[in-house]
């Protein structure tokens, strides 16, 4: 299992990127439906530590489950 960044909730703050111990969070191409930058988690490398969820300032942007239907990968 992995954590998920909900692409259309994320606002691209990027606190999660530097906090991730395995560097598995990358920026998505273009903008999300809110017109902001967004990031995505590589499900294959995520170790489910939950640190990204603790540092993200945006309620609901990160989920502690793997939801490919809510996360754009690029
Ligand atoms: S998931 Fe949260 S901390 Fe990570 S880029 Fe999006 S808003 Fe920022
Ligand atoms: S749960 Fe941990 S390993 Fe997975 S994306 Fe978040 S910080 Fe990175």
C-alpha cells in the first residue's frame, strides 16, 4: 500500500517533498482543476511512513491509502 496525494486538493505547497524519506514525491505536469501546481506519490517506492500526511498543511490533500483514481501521476 501507499499514500495518495489527491491531485485536485493539493495546492503545490511542497512541504511533503523534502519531508519524504525516500524521495518518492514528484511534481505533476501542468495544473490541477484549481489551477495550482500539484504533486504525486510514486506508489512503487512509498514506504507508508505517513510523514507527508503530518507535514501537509492542507486538509484532505494526502490520504493514508492507495487511490489511483484520485491521483494524477503526471
Ligand atoms: S500534498 Fe500537501 S504538502 Fe504536498 S504539495 Fe500538496 S499541498 Fe503541499
Ligand atoms: S508516506 Fe512516507 S514514503 Fe510515502 S510519500 Fe509519504 S513521506 Fe513519502
